[in-house]
């Protein structure tokens, strides 16, 4: 017992006390510091949300159509593959929060998508081709291992499309190169072929004329 007491004499306790004093400096930050940190984090998140709403509104004001989908159930590899296909096709694909998207869409030509914002949501669009995103997503959803991927619907101008209409209408729209090829065929076919095309319906003629109108400035440049 005496040997034990000598080993832990006055010097030992002075060293122990000094260690306790040094350790006191490593205590958690005071409540005031933690609160300031929380406020700074909230401010940063608020700025990020505002920037996202501004970014998305800018696109929804300009693009001709936007397609909404539910990606829940896809694997990471499948989502990565989908993003890659979109990049290669010039299609923007973005996973979004419904509340922020609803704010961004307000008072834009595509405000009708507000009614489609339920559950997990991703939006997709092409800057010029109204059918590009629909064609890509419909083809993707048809693949046998992509059953979990679901189309929600779309908006083009003031019109809102159901998921079925995305497949039967938007996805069936010919691309701009296809329209121009059809136009060239009509011109080469003479008046009779052009007349048959007109008789086939005003919708087709409208698309052809729009393609021609877009081609002229490009040719002039």
C-alpha cells in the first residue's frame, strides 16, 4: 500500500490536474456558436433553392415541351445509363423536388405540369425538339428490365398530356431532320403529292411549315 501511495504522490496529481485543464478546451462549442452555424446552413440552403427555382423557370419559359417521370425503383446503374442517353441526345434530365418545381413552373407556358407533381419526379426536355425527350423516355421504359420506370405525363405549351398521350402523341412526333426530309420529298413529288399531304390533315402541314420556317434562318446564316 505504501509503495502505491508513493507512486501516486503530489507530482502525479499536479500532472493529472494540468491534463484536465487542457482537456477542458476541447469541449463542444457553446450553444450560441451552434445556433449561428445552423442559421448559416439554413441561409445557404435557401440560396440554393432560390437559384434552382430561377434556373428551372428559365428553362420552362423557353423549351417547347417537358416530360415528367417517376424513376423510383431504378438501380443506380440504370439511372446512370438513362442520364448518358439523355446527354447524347441533347436532352436535359433532372431529378427535382415537387414543391420547388411547382414554384418554378408558376406563370410559365408549361405551368400545367403542376398537376403531375406527385411522388418522386424527374423532368426532361430538349431545347428545340418537343418530341425528343418523349421518344427517348418511351423507348427506355419499353425495355424489359425497366418496368419500374413510369411516365407521369407532359406539357407542351398550354396542353397537358397524360402518360398514354406521351406515348401516342409526343413520342410519335417526327424529329426535325425527319420533317425536313419529308418536306424535301413533298417538294420533289410535285403539286399532286403536296395536295395529298394537305388532304391528310392540317396538323402534318403545320409541322412541315414550321420546319421550313426554322430552316430558312439557318440557311441564311
